[in-house]
C-alpha cells in the first residue's frame, strides 16, 4: 500500500510540473505578441533616420540640466521617464523640459518593483505620478510607461494597459548600460555600435552618478547628427512609424 501511495505522489507531482509548464507556454506572451497587440514597444522602425533618446529616473538637480544643455546644443528632443516623487523637488527642470520640446513618460512614483505590488498598488503608483505632473505643469502625462529596472510580466503589462498606457522598453541593442558606469567610451560604443532608424535608446539622468552619461553624450550627439540622424520624442517617432513618412523638421 505504501508503495502505491508513493507512486501516486510521484504521478501527481509530474502532472503538476507538466501542467505548470504547459500553462506558462500557453499564457506567457512572446515579444511579437506584445508588439502586435500594441501593449509593449521596443523600437519603431522608420525609413527616415530618426532615433528616440530616452532618460530614466530623473529629474536630477545636476545631471538633468547638463543633459538638457547638450540636447539644446544639438537640437535634439528626448523623452524623460520621470519618477513622480522627484518632480516637486525639481519643478523648474520639469518645466524647462517641456518648454524646450521634450516629453515625459511615467516611471512610477517611488520607483517600486511592480512585481511585488498588487494591481491596485500599481494603479496608485501611476495615478500619484499623473496627479503630481498635472498639478505641476497643467498638462496630462504622456501615456508611456517604463517599468523600473525594465522588469515586467504579463500581470504588470495588463495592469498598466488597463490604466491607458503603452509599455515602452528600448531597442535590445540600444541599452547604453550607463546605469552600470562601464566607462564613457563603453557607453559611446554601446549606442553608436549598431544604430538603426527607429531605435529607442536607454539612458539615465538620475539614480546615481551620471557623469559618464553626460560625457558620453558629448560624443554621441554630434556623431548622430553627423550621420544624418534627427533625435525626436517617442510621440514623433511613433507618428512617423505609423505614417511611413513625415514633414518633421
């Protein structure tokens, strides 16, 4: 009898493992499925030489203004994924970003890992940032969300999409990896090594010492201009991707 009990347990365990694997295969979406359903964006290919620079974790009192100075010098526009709790401390910077033609996306209020939060807590993080932004600027936040650390799963995507957002990641070959402070030349190589029209590039303007990012941009921005690229916001890149062409100047 004991032998049969052990055998039954083994069978049930194997069935459970198989079922779990099967469920993961059935319900875990691929990158292509996310793209086709319009829920997650990694890049927005265009015929024109356009590229979107994005910056996470700001604003920062020192590094963000330095980055804005460089963007202004090279007539480059960018999308800043801001943290809601940092906005009130740096109101002038947020207003400057808008005045100079940049745009903002939601990067949560407290930079929480959403994998630890319930759907209601996720919505609260998004809502607090939306409210803070509207109170500060009088504008509504762009419907773009980037998860902290780039970590997402199906539950997170579902929650933010229900809130009216698109999840915006970055081109897989366009992680500057500035967050790891790999050295200025490495950041430059990471970005310029395989640039393609429609790329979305990941940088950070806060969340640590960003001197390397600032220094790398002093080479990256003129190099992109020299190669015929225009640096535009996500909204502009999305429009050109949809229309196939543009009169953006």
